């Protein structure tokens, strides 16, 4: 039996709560090693089942329900944040289990989110560009690729379009607008624009001729 499937002795559980033990084990196994599931008995206010324990909780210890502001009328409590014994951040949610209208237990799912916060911080640091940094003029002053990219993104965004969804007439208008702003001044600009729009180069030149004849 794996750690995520570790179960408390059946004798510690009432028949009603014993039915929830496999649910606890299944949740912990599915999200192993990030989820711990704790089952509390409301009649004794003690921990009666643990799956994948990482919070150093022990069977039989007090539930300390005041820590989650438990009220008998509750159904779902949370999600709420806790700090583990080793400083890791835990995201938790608790469900009140009932037999008829009577609350008999609480099933708490604790997820260790510290790993995900570390990944987010790493990704943020990787993609972040210092706000004070400016594009070097010597590098970008002749970069018509970027100017065309920005122009097309702005043009399509203003019209709520994507390049993949544009009609022939819309692409023709975009080519005309690009030409009107001097986008075809760069060497091989026509070939680059044709690739972006999924058009043949001859089609782009045909659109330009139609613009000149208009």
C-alpha cells in the first residue's frame, strides 16, 4: 500500500465515515504527492483517517475545528490558505459530511501549492522585461519585420479578427492599409507579408495594383 493509500484502522471509524475513507485515498492518490486528505469525526472532534499525510497530523489527535471557523450549518468551507509546519503554503478546502441533516464528519483536502508558486516565480522572471529598458535604436531602427508585426496585430485587434479567420476582402484591405503606411518599403517586405497572411506573393502584388488603380 502506497503512502497516499495509507488508511487508519477501520475500528477508528464509524460505519458512516468508513464509507468516505476510499474517497480520501482516491483523491490523495490522484494528486500525489501534492494533496493530503484528512477525515475528521465530528462526534469526537478527532482525526480518524489520513491519506498522504505531510502536515504531521496524527490519527486520534484533536481536529481543532476552530482553526477553519467551522459552524454546524456549513456545507463547504474555503478554499482558504494555511502554512505547513515547514513553511510551505497550503491551499485547503473542507466539506461537511452529513447523515441526513446531521453533520457527522469533515473531509479536508490540503494541497501543497508551494511548488507551483516556485514555478510561477521562475516563469515570471524568465519572461519579464525591465520596464525601464528601451529597445536599442541601433538594433531596431531598420527592423521593418517588427513594425509590420505590430501593425498587423494592432489592425486585427481593433477589428476583433485573427489572421486565420480573415476573408479575402479583409486581407485585401489590410494589404492596402499596410501599403498606405509604407510597409512595403523594406526589401522582401512583400514576401514577408504574404507569408504572414497566407497569400501568394502574386496575390499581394495584385492587391497592391488594385489599390493603385482605386
